[in-house]
C-alpha cells in the first residue's frame, strides 16, 4: 500500500520562504513529483526527483532522500500568485499515488 | 503544449443514470488516467490505460468502467450513478514512464 503524508495547510508572508514536507511509505519507488493546483484549476507539474539531492528551478526547489522516505518543496520569494495547493506524488512501477495536498496561503 | 480536454466542466445527473465523462489529448500519449479528487483525500486513481483497448484498475474502480477505442480518447463511465460518486473528476495523460502527467481542467460531477 501507499502512505503519503503532507501538512494540510501553511501560511506565509509575501517575500518569505516556505518549505512543504512530504513523507512517504510505498511498496515501490520510481520517482517523486510535485504539482501545483490553483483553486478550480488542473494540477500543473512543478518538479521531479528520482535521485537523492536538490533540484532547483527558479524560485522553486525540491529535495529527495530515498533512505528517509522524505521530500520537501521549497518556495522562495513568495508571491501572492503562489497561493495554491501543492501535491506530492510518488510513482511506483506504473502509477502515481498522491498525498492529500498542502494549501499554501500567501499574505501581503 | 500538451492539451488535455475534458468534455464538461460541470455536470449534474440523477441517481441511477449512466454517465459518460470524455477526455481527449492531442499529444499522441500512450498512457491515460482517470482520477477523482475529494477534499482531504487527494487524487485517487480510478482506472488507467497504457494503450488502445487496454485498461487497468486503479485504487478505486468499483462502480466505474472505461473505454479506450482510440489513442487520443479515454472515457470514464459510471454504470449506475450514485450520490457517493459526486466529486471532481480529473483526466491525465503521459508520454513515457518518467515524464509528468498532464491534467485536464476537471469535471465537477454532482449526482442528485
């Protein structure tokens, strides 16, 4: 079975940094994805980690530790448009299993 | 850009009806997926397909079936709709295994 945990909600101030943690226990592992989903919209791809370490993409970075079953998504220089739900998803042999998502609210 | 199109954004049906949700992708992707998304539960996989006429059950297939007659189209069928199938339904497609899934805008289905 798959068990993927992430916090339900986080609040941060515009310009700040927020770190969203994701822990997982899965029967197989072939990579971890992060998606962003604005209210009423489709999830959009942010990042993919399959090896341990940090992947940086502009203001967003994602980290993976396979031995700890742990990932985080780091959002820097927060903007109001970053208010959204962030979904952690683990890929086993053929499909993705999603966490329930973390709703991030950015305040002015 | 990949385009995944779901036929309806909002749909209201009655208990017992047979309901069809349609999804079309324009990037010749092999793999297509149907999820439902409910508050606090995240996205749960209903069915997926890795080729034309091929289908595999996901985590919650009960009460649903699918059809993939053409590569670009993947249909989700609610055989006899029930109120607990009221949800947001999301379709996705993907090229090869390590590529991200691309999602449609979703269909918010209400069963009365």
